[in-house]
């Protein structure tokens, strides 16, 4: 199983106009058992081949927050005018802490400041349940704007059969007709979502898409979200057309559309568990029970697995400590796995950096310290013109105080406008005046001093103000 989260620096495509970029910020891709079960479709060459639909958020596994009315001006970057998206890598665990049992990533991309979107953040956690099996915990927070929407779409590579745990009610010919007269989260491509059926439940529900040739299934367990409505419809797939626009509507696929109208201060949390299952194999997940915090910004999932194993996951916002029943969380995400007999054979506990999970008032697991320190400088040493192709230069990062190199080597930079990025460092050593120096292989494409950050690679821009850094990673224990 392999998971990908898209964290582009710029806006583009879809709601932002033409060009070659896709409007797919914070979209996920999931590969398992030889199939891309939650895909990024790719690039349609011809406009006639539903090109601009496939570049829109609707055709990606992502979520968007939109103002009621907004005219997006042309941006300063590139021939099609992209905007700086204020994207940031907020946390990352590459699996080092757990020996590959758990890996996780959290990123943000609220978009340009003029849109007024307060929060757009996603956490993905990949959890192993066996040598060839696992599941993904998916949490997407939105705040700001007038409407919050979430999209999931089936594989591009084959037709799929669909099963749904809740009743479906026919809703009209297209999603454009269903939502006519409401705040729009795209530029009109909803007419390509055909034969929509409303999911007739206020609670949680499950959707499974099973490839008709491969037999590989993706099971999606969707948490309830108060005030939302969900539809399943048929969308055009692009890969089977082989770029032949005459076939643009010949290969329909399943599409899940969730929508919630909000006040600008409200937080929406689209939460889900995704389990890919190989042909002929039995699913590991037997059932999921969801809980929500009083304000809706945190979620608790109890996952009952084959063999009596039970996993608990709690996710929240770091600036909103959360309580759900006897569980409490300070930080972003934490999980506990328990064996059937209460023993430790298959038991572990995991917590993101800066996170503390408690149950019944007793702390279960804590992540590593995550307080940021000031960046004093990032100095580049570009490779000379006659260097070998493998030599891409190097750099040195100097920070205030003492900061250890994380086991994974990943640090998280945060710039004054809220954007940020990850930085892989090779080694740490004491610097002058009580500072710490980190060695970096490769040119980071930017320079930092006390005045701010300056990019020296596209897109060229300067972000004045203080830059901070903290270590990435997670805490993992086996009681």
C-alpha cells in the first residue's frame, strides 16, 4: 500500500483558469494490490476531452472551502497566473518511529489570503494490519467561506461495481441540476456528474468500489458530519479514452460528493477510513464506531479488526484540545492498538509530535517535543558549473539554541505567512554562540536570514519576517 498527498506551492487549473496545473491541493492518491484505487486521473491533452473537468477539484480526492461569491484575479506566477497557495507541511512521520507499522503526514493549503479561507488541513495516517494489508485514516478540516465540499472518485483503470450501506434516492439528471441556485464550488462542471443519488442517512455510511477486472476493492467508511448531504453519481473517466475526445463520456465511473453549507466561523471535519482489499482476500475491518467532540472539530474512531484486534484513533486541531467520552487529546493525532486478550503481542501506541492522548484521565501515549525555534540562517552553496550530475550543491541551516536531529532526519520550516515546507537534514553539530548547525545535501532553492525567506527557484518570492523550525516525527511504544 502506498499513499500520496499533493501539497503544491501554487494554485492553478480548475477554479483558477486554464494552463497545465490541476486544482488538486491536498488531494490523495492510494495504490494497493497493483491498482491505483483512489487516483489522480492524469492529464487530458484536448479541451474537448472534458479537460477542464479533469483539472478541477471535482475530479480529485480532495475537499474545498468556497466563499459565496468570489472573482479570482490573475495571479503573478507563470503564464497562466497562479497564486501562492500558502501550503505547508505541518507534520510528517515516515514510519521510522514504528518500524513501518504507522506512517503519517499532515499538510495545509488555505490558498491566497484574499479568498478568506481560515483553514484547509489534511491528516493521512497509513496503518499496517498484515504483511499485505492496511488501512488509511483520513481527516480533512475546513474553515471559512460559505460552502464546504468533499470529493472521492473511483479508479481510472477499470470499471467498478459499487455497494453502499445506506439507501439511495434518485436526485435528478445531474449534480448541476441538484445544486442549481446554490453557492458553487466549481465553474460549472457539475453537469458532468450524472444520475446522482442522494445517500439517505444522517449517520455514517460505507461505500465499496470493486474493480471488475482486478477484483481489488476500496472500502470507504465515512464519518457522519452534521448538516451535510452526500450524493453518489457517475463521472467521466479519462484514461480509457486514450486521449480520444470522441470517447470522452464512454467510460463512466463512480463519484462521491459531500456538501455542507456553513457560516464562515464553522469548522467542517470530513473524516473517513479507507481499506483496500485484494481479490479473494477477506477484509480486516469488521466495523467502525465514530464519535465526535461537542464542537465537531475532533473525531474518535474505534476500528474492530479480524482476530480480535481493536484500534482507536483520535484526531483534533492542535489549537483546540478535545474530549470525546473518556478520551482526550491535546495535539493533532494519536492511536492505540489492543490485542484480543489484552496482551502486548500486537499492541502499540502512536502519537504525532506535540500530541498527548489520554483515556479516563490517564496518559496513554505522548509524541516527541514539538516547540519551534527560530531559524537564524539558511545558506546555500550551489554546485559549481563543472560538477557531476549527482552534485546538486548543499546548504547549512543555523538555528537558535540546541535542537537534535530527528531520527528520520526531517525538520519542518514555517514562514511568516503561515506557509512552510519540510527539509531533510543529514547531520547536526554545535554552532557558534549556542546555536545548532544542520548539514543539507542538495540545493534547497531558498535562502533565509533574520529578515525572512527568499526563494531562488520558481516561484520567485520573498516572505519577510521570522522563520521557525521544529522536528518532525512521532512517538511509538509497545507496552
